[in-house]
C-alpha cells in the first residue's frame, strides 16, 4: 500500500518540477516581450517627434518661399 503512494508522490514531485520549469520559461518570454514592447513605445515616441519636426520644417520652408515670392526674383 505504501509503494503506490510513494510512486505517486514521486510523480507529483516531477510534475511540480516540470511546471516550475515551464513557469520560469514563460516568465522569461514575458519579460523579453515586455522589453520589446517598451522599445516599440520609444520608437513610436521618436516617430511622433520626427513628424512634428518635419511639420515645423515644412512651415519654415513655406514661409521662406512666400518671402522669396515677395522679392519677385
């Protein structure tokens, strides 16, 4: 009677170890994905900044072109 209980306990311990390994692997994957997502946020912020800079430069170029038209060159 004790033998099946010991065997079952060993099986359960192995299953718990495997589950702990899977959990550790999943946590690493989650951390990797979270860091990649954070990097994407930085890229989006830079893209927004560059778009704003482009808009400002376009405004400056348009202003210069209007001034040049006034000079009648």
